[in-house]
C-alpha cells in the first residue's frame, strides 16, 4: 500500500512530526529514549516501537551547547538547566559544574576534590580520579605547576594511567618538586 494511505499518531516519546511518507522526525533527547507510534489504514491498526538515539550529547533544552553531557546534567540537576552551566557551582563547594563533571562528582552534593599530592624522592605525585565519560567526550585535563601562581608550566609532568574501573580513570601525574621551597600544583580542565 502507498505510504500516503497510512495515518500516523504519536503514542509516546519525543517524536515531533511524521510526514505523509511515514518519515518520523524526533526532537532532541538527553539519552536514548523509547517512542511508540500507531499507524492506521483501512480499519487496521499497527504499533511501531522505536528508540530515538541521543547522537548529539550536547543539544538538549536549556543545557544545549554548554560543552557538558546533557545526560549527566539531567541526571544530577534535573530537567531545568538553571543551575547547569559549566562555570556554575550550585552547591557552593568551590568546584564548578565542569570540574564536577570531569571528576565524576555530583554537583548538588558536597564534594571533596578526589586528589592527593605527596612528595616522593624529589618528585611530587598528584593523583586524581577522572570521569571516563568526560575523558572520552572531549574534556581536556592537564596537571600544571607554578612557583609564583602567575606562570603555569607542564614541563616535566608525566601523567600515566593507574587504573580504569570502566567509569573512572585514576591518573598519577609526576612532576618536579622544585628548589624554591614551594611549588603549587593544579588540575586544569577544559
């Protein structure tokens, strides 16, 4: 039968329109989402269940275009994006949403920085835990050091992977301890 003889109805899901030819158009989703359609023709009805795939991870509602995973933002902050911007700190724990996302933390709960710094045989070892989702999603991590908090360096920093549990990766950056009696270390996330 010609597609024009079938009338379609959206039963559930993020389907925004169905053309006369039967082509379904979906709106943005923050995760893979189920949808259900009903087709009718000549007194017969049929149901089509499908999944709308989240192929663009940063295009959902008020979270769109901010370089954070929409799925993570909805999961941790709900459907409203009024607290979700990368530079915001909704809990007030001095960690931005970007840093919380990068480190696999929840931005609406108090979060100590999951990192340690120890002096070992003339080197400093900065160990931190990073979200695997953030690491594979384009978030960039860089351990840097400074003696004056003005100019930051990566010279001599080596960042091997210590462990990977499937959701988080633990990295231990080794860097020179310095001879000025003090050295500052930071984790830069972009």
